[in-house]
C-alpha cells in the first residue's frame, strides 16, 4: 500500500486555518520511515491563532443554540466517515509517525469509537436534571450545563489521530468551538480529521487547525481560549497549567508516565509474555500508557526474562504500509537520540541487554530494536525517567508487597498492568496501585478503549480526565437554578417570625431522615 499522494497533501493543506497560507513560510513534513520530505506545511503565527479563536467564538454561539442532540448527529456522521476512510487515515498516521499499521488501525478505531460514544451518550450527560432542594417540595433545583466557549487543544505527535480529535469531539458535543495546534511533525493527521468533520456538517470555524511552533502558536492558544486541553510531557504540562491558572481558565492534561507491570508467580507465561510485549512495544513504545518497568516475582524471574527476551528478539520490524510487522520506526531523530542515550547510559553503568539494544539504520533512519534490560539501577537515566521508546527494564522482586511498593515509587501515576494467577488476586493488587488506569491481563487497551470510564493520571501524570462523563462535562460550566416555592427561606407569613426561626433547626434535623440526606 503506497504512502499518501501529493494531491492528498495538497487537498488537506488547503484546510489550514491561515488566510494566506499559500504565501507563508513553510516547514517540511517528513515521512518517518525514510526521513525524507513528503510535504510542507504553512507555519502559523500568533495572529493566525487569535483570528481562528475569534472566528470560533462567533460560530460557537450558533452551534451551542442547536442543542446537544443536533450537535451529536454531526459527530455520529463523523464517526461513520472515519470508518469509511480508515485506509487513508491509517496511511497518513503511518507516514507522519512511522508506526506499524496495526497501531495506525488502533488509532482509527479509537477515534470512531470515541466519537460514537459521545454522539450516543453526550446529550444525556448534558441534559438538564433535577436534584434535591433545600426544602423538599418547596425548593425546586435544576442543574444545567453551558459550554465554556472556545476550547484549545494542543496535541502531540505520537497518536496524532486519536489525540487531535478524541478530546475535541466531546468539546464539540458540549457546544464549544475548538482550535487545535497539532504537533509540527504531524499536522496532516489533524487536517485529515478536519476534512471528515467538515464533510459531516461541522462549520469549519468550529474545528480550526493552526499549525506552528509551540513557542508561538502554543503560547497564543494558552492566552486566548476559554479552556485548554494538553497531551504531552509533564514539564510542558506544568508550564501550561501555570498559564491557565493565571487566567483562571479550566485546564486538563494527560502527561508522562513511567508505567509499571507486575507479574506474579502464578501467572500463565504462555499468555502473559505476548501481552507484556504488546504493552511495552506498541507504537514502538511511544505511548504515554506503555510499560517501561516490569516487576516479576523472583521464583519465575529467570524463566520470564529468558522467554520474554526470546519473544522480543523474534519481533518483526519493517517500513511497511501493510499489516504484518510487529513494530515500525520511531517518529523522529530526536526520539532515536533519546532512546540511544538511555540504553547506552544503562549499559555503560552495568545494565545487561537481554534483547535489542541497537538502532537498525538499514531499515530507516529512525528504527531501533525493541529492547529489554536487566540489572538496571537508580544511577541509570532510564530507571526513573520516561524513555518514551521501545525500552523496558525487568526487576525481580521477593514478594508482591515489594512489587507494589516499587511500582508506586515514582512521581508518575498514569497506567499500570497486572498479570496474576487469577483475577481476584490481580484485583487486590490493582487496588493498591497509584495509577489512573490499571489493566488486568492486558497492558493498556482494556482501560483506554473503555470510553465510558474516565482515563487520566495521578501525580505528575495529569490533571483531569478524558472519556466518560468527566470527559465532557469538564468542557461545560455547570449552572444551578433554584426556585423557592410556597414558603420563604427566612419567614412564613402565617407563622410569627420568632416562632418560625425556632422551628428551622427542628426542620433541618428532620431532613436527615429523607433519602439522599
């Protein structure tokens, strides 16, 4: 299957939210497999971003007035279009990131499922509803939701389909406009999704794609939107959170992770090892929720390490646009540099390479073998710092309690995985882990793909949640409307005021016997 054509890139380039895009300075966009230029993208400015926000703010008023059900119909059509155009979307995701087609398909399915979830459930979550009032029967209280206005999305390069639109569809169903700054290495994935959103009936101003450097466009988006959603590093997330705090706007972020996996002595290694490999090396390890630390009970550690290393050595790497290879390339020269530095540092300080450990430049400039390390210590960079690549370390432990303690010994808290003799044992372990999601008998996909459940991080791994009801109401301002009927709060005309005031404490104590009190 060929990579995207020049005509496809030209069609998408016309969708950037830059008025005179054809006259602007451009940036090359590389094909990750080969490291060669396959297209260029106009470089946006702060003025372009501010204009996009202004236009989105104007269009958002009419969009909000349509009502949630009408908005959801547009997003449901978008979901259907994603399925219909899956092949093109997988092509562009592979071209910009170098990921194996399996994981490009994973992204495409995720986009469609998330869009459909909010199309089907969003209107119910946003519906006005009654809650118990102060004085039952006399106080009518209704809660309703108003959209924030314009939501800014800063999306990363590693999952440029999923993370460009999965948050956006929730914000759109909630009645907001969206302005997105995609990563400069992967702008065409966001534009490919924009094309389908527009085809589904979304006004173009409501999903405006403004490519450009983070120091310029990213700064402008943080200074102009009504809510900011970010996916990326913990360091950048902390900076953006500070900026949002100064403006007193809402902020949500999924950030880094140094995710642990626990294997108990009773785990079925025939099932565990393939699952652990996928947990570590999906998307070449460039996944916020992928596993970088494995804790194995000592009684099976040698067998696990040997069999796991053998499995990893047999994984296939290829620069292919077809299904088949286990792993593609890394996304960029920066990624190769980081992974190489982490592995070389570990080896120089005494780590043992059980599998991998080398670049495969003959396949392409950004290819690196899936790598398994042992004997990793705190003095090594990869021990506590996120590598964000195909590198995992195996640590034998003397007990499950030690495994849990070591798994929690981190500033991060994004994802974890447990493989045990039985689900009851795994559940007990999972409940003791400080992570926003914990997967049992799976590395990450079970929790990530369950769009009805909240997903996000503890510690420096994030703020807020995506998915589920939390993932849509965060884009709203909740409003309480309370109507007092029949009797007043401070007096009742037919009862003397002093007597009424004496009755209030007794009445309040009586309320505790009512349901919900």
